[in-house]
C-alpha cells in the first residue's frame, strides 16, 4: 500500500514554493543593499548642493529686500 498524501497540504506547499521563487527573482531584480542606497542618496545630495551653491539671485530679488 502506498503512502497517504493530503492533497490540500501538497497544494499549499506548492504555492509556498512558487511564492518563494517569485520573491527570490524580485530580490535579484529590485533589491539593493543599504550601502548602495546610501551611496546613491549621497551622490544626489552632493549634486543638489552643487547646483544650489551656483544659483544666482536676480537683481530684482535683491532690490525688494
């Protein structure tokens, strides 16, 4: 006689395995490490500060003060 299998449990296990496989793909495609996020944030902040530091005020703005 063969082993008795609960089909509900097999179906749920198959769904869990598929969900984990999909999550693994998404981590590879979209995941970035904390260091990468910090590096990108620092780079964008430096660029914004560079542009803001070279911003020229209009003479009209100075006259109103």
